C-alpha cells in the first residue's frame, strides 16, 4: 500500500465558498425540459405539469443558481416566444439541436419551477442572432417593477413582482464555429460591450458574464479572452469557462487526471484577465463563471441534423450519457478543482441537470433516479461551507499520456469557523493499489468525525440504470483519529468526503 499525507490548516485559506459554485444548467435540449422536468401526464406531475420526484431530487442535489435557457439553444431563441398565453405561443425550429421547441415551458413556468426547487435564475441573452435591444427588452420585462410597456406585459402575464434576475450571460460560446451567429473575438467583444453598457443603464445592480472560450483546446484560446476583455473589462464582472471531459481510447489514467487540465485552464484564464487589467492600470478584478462543466462523451454523439426538411422532433433522446463509478470519481475531482480556485471562480454551472449529460435520469411515465455523478455533487454542495483551504500534500505520482506525471491523490478542505465544522474532499486517481492517507487536522483543535462518504466499486464501470437504479451508492468508511492525525485507506479509483466537527 502506498501512502499520502495532507495537512489541514485554516491559515491556508483560498477564498470563501460561494453558493453559486454549486449551480446548475437547464437547456431546452433533448428530454431535459420536456419528459424531464415537465411531464403533465406523469403520476408524479404537480398541478403545473412538473414532476415532483424530479423536484425532490434537484433539491437533494443542492443546486443554487441555474443558468437558462441555453447553451447553444439560446443563440436562436426569441424570448418573447416563451411568455404570454401558452395557446398563443409559437412552435419554433431549434437549429442548434434540430428539434421543435413548443415553448410550452417558458420564462414564467421555469421561474415557478425554480421556486419549487429553491434555486435562483441566471439568464442568458441571445447575442447570436439578436443583439443589444432584445437583451435590454428582456431585462426590462424581467426586472423593472412596473410603469413601462414591457413590465406591464409581465404583470398581465401573471407575474406582478419582478423576476429580479441578478446574473446575466452575454451570449453563449461565441468563439465556436458551431454557434449560430458565431463571431470573431473582436466583433463579439464590441457587441458584448455595447450590450453590457445598455443593460447597466437600465439596471446597474446586475452582474454580467462575458463569453470566454468554450474549451482550452480551442485554437483561439487565450487570444479570445484577451481581445474580448480588452473590449469589455470595465463592463462585466465575470468571464466564462466551459470544459467537458471523457475517457479516450481506454486511457483511464489520463481521464482520472482531468482536474489537472481544469486547474491549468482556470489559472490561464485568470492570468490573461489579470494581464488585461494590469495593462489598463485597473484595480478591478475579473472573476470566472465556470458555467458549463461535466463529464461528457462527446465522441459518442452522432451529428445532430435533420434527415429531411420535415424532420424536427419534439424532445428527442439526445446526449443521454450513462455514468460509471470511474466517471463519478473524475467528476468529484473536478469539484475539488473548482473549490481549489474559490478565490476566482465566483460561479459554476453543472451542465446539465436532467436526462441530458445529467446526474438525474427519468423515464416517461416511469421513475426518476440518481446517476453516479449525483453523489459527489450533492455531498459536496451540502458539506462545503465557510472557506476553501489549500492542503499541503505529499503523495505518490501517476504517469499519464495527456498530462504528464501528476499526484495520485488530490484534495481540498473547507472550514467554517463560525459553525465549528470542516469538510475534506479527497480523490484517489491510482488504478491498481490502495493508498493510506494521513491527514493532520491538529490545527483545527479537538474534532470528531461526523460523516464519511466513499464512492468506489470493485467494478469502475458500474452504473445506475433504469433496471438497476440503486446499483451504486456511497458508503461509510472506517477512519481513525489519534493525536490530531486522521487516517483513512482509499481503494483505487475512489472519491471520499469527510465531515468534521469541533468538540472543544
């Protein structure tokens, strides 16, 4: 058995654990909204047509702010289609996912659903096929209490109080050639700046997210961030990052080290943003909205396009990945990466929530169940409080084809001084041998272990499915706490969360 040693010291604080770090993402894509969140004929449907079993699971997941309505979908979206009497709403062809959008669920209905799950709304505006005026109109409709034509339209549509949306995304993945309305960094930066300035003239209190690169692998990565921020630095609060990971060609070692790539991605964007600020002589700091992240097997996706002019299905089965224990361990490592950068990652959105590359799956007329990735998110969202704390680490290494030699163990802690609690999140990337982990918690004072959650299976390919929805569950693990040293043994390919409480 190999060994690793960690030290928890609150003096190594990284930054506050902001609740927006545990955000989600709902896009009008596949069976996410229709047959996922919303299925009026289902036995679990409430009076509005939303599935109560899904609402319960989303609440258990603990998502804070949910980005909506896309994604690629937003670049062809006309927000006016999604409000007003349902019977009068148009059916539109969604070019992004080659589907028919019925607009049966729109802004008002989704806001009601958010109230039910206890999450806040984060709205994306269409800067692909629309522009500044349409964004300002949506902001007026959503946030102005009354006294104008658009705010009165909202009131007439049944919502007297404003939606009061605090965070707005200025488009989606505008660096991507696949994006409807794709632009160069220079053209997008100018449009985003004009739109941001106009929106702030209406509501100076909102927070704005400008599009960064849709992945660190993009050929324009780095230059895109620099050019866009040179146009928008004074106008926005955050720049977005998007990243998805998958196992390539059976290379589990590199896949398990995916968080190393996320670390580098975040740090590169921070460095670029700070360079732009320094060049401007600005004291302002641009934070990161990591508003799309997940494990996604993109290589398995067939081209999404119509086979005929009339081939535009409603809510087709798209991107319904089934996640294994291996996937969930990688996923837990990505959460560790986000916490390790809590000083600059102000917001993050797991993409997505239901059916579409999601921690929650449903069957029409049937059950809803938790995928393996559900557990690290729900547990981390619940336990991570206070400040994220960097952990000095001594650990064996793992050789990977993609990322070189990396630590076989990665970890982060959170400490809530006011509540007298702490939490540890540790991932073991090793493929063959267990690792004995000793954690020096003496700087926390006298503590006791309150909860342990180990995600592991002797079969890393094990998954939860319609036929076996409870195949994978976290389990408690034995720990030993002697003279301020907390010891635990981790099997290969494992993620663990430990909750501590001060006793003295």
